[in-house]
């Protein structure tokens, strides 16, 4: 039997780790519970308009529906999360310059766009400091 060895620079940089269902199913149950509560709230708000300030009521209902839909769209990636393990040795083979690692706590606590705006300036700062020392 022949084993095909990949070129060192062509190997994958990370792999997906399975998340046990005992960890993800309780979170999914909470998402479903929140959806039910959100549905009950919208049902009440739409069926009980405020007659004295109809325009204000309509504006608030539209805003609440907007934020509700935004929250639902935010929950989609959390329904099937992906946990990855990065191979640092393969990263160092592919990229010659040293890689500065940001603490992984940032990656789990912040949404993607905020994480991007936090990590990029940090990498720029580290890049400038390394090249000034050389």
C-alpha cells in the first residue's frame, strides 16, 4: 500500500473538531425557548395596538421586528458551530515571518466584525514593533 505524502506547504492549516451534542443541545434548546418567547411577544404587540399614539406604536413594532429578525439571523451560525484546531507547525512552515498569536479568548467572546477590528490593529502594531527592532 502506498501512502501519498503531501507537500509540506500544501497540508491543511487546521482541522475541525467535533462538538459533543451534550454541549450544543442545551444551547439549542435555549435558542428555541427564546424564539417561542419572541413569537409570543410579537403576537401580543401586534394584536394590542395603542390607539392614542398609533404612529408611535407602529414605529416601535417595526423596530422590534427588525431587531428580532436581526437576532434570528445572528443565531444561524450558532446553531451549528465549528470548532477548529490550528496546526502552528504547519503555519510556521508556510509563512517564513514569525506569527504573533492573539489570545484565543478574543476569538470566542467577540463577534466576527469586532474581532476583525480588534485583531488587525494588534497585528499591525506587532508588525511595526518587530520591524523597528530589526
